[in-house]
C-alpha cells in the first residue's frame, strides 16, 4: 500500500514554515507526520496529511513549489531492534532507502516509519515476505 | 530561403581595403566639415588639437573626443546642426524619458542616403517589389516608421502605413490586403499574433512571411515565439535616431549579425569604463561616427549599446562588417572581478530551463577584496524535491551555464515562486551592495 507524501520547497527565512502550516490549517488539513531536511538556504518539508490531493491544490494555489510522491509506511513494535529488522529485510534484497522518518502512534505502542525507496513495488514485496506490517492509506490518514 | 538579392552591390560587396580607404577619406572630410560648420565641434576639436590633416589613418579616430546624448540635449533644439534651416528637409525627435528630447535634422541628401540604407537592409532581410508591408511603428516624431517607409518604397514594396494601435483594423487589413511583411516592435508583433489567434479568423487568412522587427531588444526565445505565432521569418535591424534611425545595420537572411552600412558609418567598440578602443571582435560599447550626414554630423557618438563587431566576410556575399544583436546597455553593465556582466547575459543563460521561473535577481557584494555575484532564481518544478541531489543538480546546471556565458563563478540561490520582485516597467534586477557601508 503506497501512501502519498507532500514535498514542499521552503526558503530558510523566518515565518515560512508557519505560513505553509497555516495554509493547510485553513483548508482543514491535518498533518499526520512531518520531517524537514534543510541546507543553509532552503529546506524540503515532507508531510503526510489526511487529504494529500486537497493539500497539494491548496499549496499550488498559493504558488508554493510542491510535489506528491508515493512512500511506504510500516508499523513496527516500539522496542529496540524493531526498526533494525525492517531495514535488514530491505537491505537483504539490495533495496536502498533514500530517506526515512518515524513517528509514534499515540494510541498504542507502535511506531510508524515512512520509507522512501527507489522501487516501491519491490520494497512492498520484500516487507510482506519479511512479515513487516505495512500500513494502509486509510490507517495513516485516520490516526 | 530565396536566392540572395543585394540592393547596392557596389557598396555592399566592396573589398575591405576599399571600404577602409573610403571611410578614411570621408572621415577626414567630416572632421573639417564639423570644425567649419558646428561651433560646438570647432571648440571641442580645437581643444583636443584635432584637425582634418591630423587624421592619417582610420585608427586616428581615437584622438577625436566622444559625443554623448547630453551634448545633444545641451544644444537643444538645433545647436549641433551644420546647415542653415533652408537646407533642412525634415526634423525628427526622440522622446527623452528624462530631460529634453534629442532633435535631429536631415537634408535632402541625408533623406536619400537614409532611404538607400533602408533599401539595402530590407532587401537583405528578404523584402522586394512583391512585398506588401504593413508598418506598425508609430508614425510621428520617431524615426522608425518613416525611415522604413521610404526605404521600402524605394525597393518597390507596397507600403501600408498603418501606424501602431487599432489592432483589430490592422488584422483586417492584413487579411484583406494579403500583407506579407510586417514592420513592428517585437512585443507588438507578438501581441498582434495573440490577437489574431483570438479574433476567430483562421490563421490561413494571414499571409505574413517576413518580419522586419526592431526598435527594441528581442531575445532568441521571443523571436521564436513570434515566428511560431505568425509562421514568418523574423529579422532584426538597428539604428539610433541620433545617427539617422533604422537602417544603420540589419540582418541578412543568414542572420549571423547585422550588416553595417560602413560607407555611411564608422563603428568602433570601446570599453565603457576606461573609454579605450577595443580590438575588432571584442565586446564593448558601440561608438558611431556618421560619415555622410550633412544636417547633424556626429563624431564618435556613444550609443551606450553593447555589441561586438566582426569583419569576417558573410556567406551572403556582403563584405560589410557585422555587429552582434545588442547585448544590453552599458549603463546596466556590472563589473565583477574584472569581468563585464550584463543582466541580459544571465537571462540568455536561464532561457529554456524548465525547472525555474523566468524572473531572476542579481546581488553583487564585496567580501574582503573580492566581488561576489549571487543569482537568485525561483524554483517552480516540484519534481526535484525528492532528492537533495536533484535540487543540487538544478543549482549546478545554472551555475555551469552562467560560468560558460559569463566566465565567472557565481552563487546560485533557489527561491520560492513569486518571491522575487516583479516589475511593470523597466526591470531593476540588480542589487549592488558594494558601495554600502
Ligand atoms: Zn550576410
């Protein structure tokens, strides 16, 4: 199951992050997970939201450079070694992870990990074979 | 391309040595003519110790002081005229955006020479007696419309003096007259093409095949759009009203520079800062001496336009020197670490890059003793956001393009869409922080 993620270009200047989140809030879009990677001049904000298409439209209307990409979300038990096992499943099949970020589900003791890989289908197969729980789109959006 | 026609084979295919000899002869005469007929030049040249006898070779032109637009303004309206009003056949003026307009006069001979020059450049561009040409430059005090008008009449073209504006009517005449050539500014030609598409008549009803565009700059990208919009071949021509108007130079159908009418104009390029004459082939400010003008001869007029001149013979058969399309204005030139940089060069390097928007900003700083140039562009393509490597690749591509064009290493900064300042009038794209303390 592939989840849609927003990648947003933001300049490193005061207030830009707030502006982006404000646009989402005023469109009734909830952020489920967030990660930011930055350099000295700019950053890329990655978001999982409850309504990616609506968020994309709203951001584009506001002239923000944004794109939607497919990522994989997995659930791992919140204890040591949980994540390591999932990564090993992928590396055993020579699937490299471009980036990943995790967040905790407040409702139970599981962590969700968002994985960005080159080939989603191949990675999904590997994770399935390795008995790693893959999250459905609806599960993520409804956290 | 049709076969190459040359209007004045004698003047346009002269041997280089003969062109130079003719220019030298005319320059000597001109210096004496100016001293004898224009008090301003009498004073200037006497002070500089220049006489006709002292001009032995063409390179001696460098001892003659420059003439500037301010000189023309300071002698408004007729102070630089070399003939009495009985000899003046026409007067034009260019609008001054600041201060007084610059006024130029023409004798009968000047008008005849001018029409001949326009006949040459329009023939070179591909016009002839089958041409039905609509002139969509504004008639009036500007030199553009009437200059092309009389030259095109001379080659036997049917001239339609539409002037500018009233686009619907222009388009109607175009369809009904089967107009096949257009004189206009590039921006008006483009606007007309858009109107033609929207007006509902099929484009087959228009017969334009040649555009003689001028009076403002035109990037290759804009030229392509005009050509696609009209399905016509677009040529560029050049001429300042101060030195005569359109017709000083124009592109032949090979479009590899604008052939200069060298029997009437002596052209040099100079370094606009040091004012030294540059070797042929080096880019600098164009300086023009009018070799045959009777009414208002100008010695070494500083055009402020940046170009370079080549004397290589052209495949069209003409031997006249060619100047590049105007690269920019010397007023806009930046000097960074000893390298001349024009905003238009940056623009040309960025044209066609899909991932960024068309707006840019240049920021010049002094860090320690070195100048740095930062180019800010707007990132519009979200598809590169997946990997930092791809974003960096965009930055590096821009950097490499700019290094090729400018010969300078620059810092490239990606900005958000619509974050750079927009301009409705003349764009101010340069922020020079070097003189701030
Ligand atoms: Zn040629």
